[in-house]
């Protein structure tokens, strides 16, 4: 299990939501399967149940999870695709902006940055 970064700039509830997304992406948690409860997550990560609940609520609001009255939360059909789309349209562009900002501050040219990206991308394929 990935440990939370207590001193990270990202709030703990977001780290929990992202960890759960990772579990769905890797199919450790499957569509229509039962999601951990806020109390299970609180125990797993040693956090306040309200913090864990906030992470679950985030995924619920995004349609990644759904509630069954009296039974708990479950993973929505299409959850993996929702996560992929969110990461492609929100997360990846933000990371790219950060890389570009760092590259500019280091006087890395666009061509050098593209070459680095190609090299890393091809290396990741192996």
C-alpha cells in the first residue's frame, strides 16, 4: 500500500482519492465492486474517518463511485475510463505546465525538451 505523504502540498483526502483511483486503474478494485468504507480507509492510512470520507466524497462527486442505500459505496461502471479522461485532460496538462516552467527556468530549449520527452517515452516502453 502506498503511504501518504504527511508533509506533501497535496491534502491527505486528495492523496487517498488518488490512491483509490490507482487501485481502480490497476483493477485491484473492479467496476461494480464494493469500495472500502471511510472507517476501513481511516484504519488503513491512520487518518481521521472524516478525512477518508472526504476522499470518498470526491470520487462520488466525480461519478467514479456510487452509493447503494444501506450497503455502502461501489465503483461505477466506466470508472476506469472516467479516471483516464480526468488524468488526460486535467492532471497530465498540469504536469506538462510544471515541466515546461522548470525547463524554461533552466534555459532548456523546446527542441531539447522534446528530445528528452522522446527519450523518456521510448525508455518507458521497454
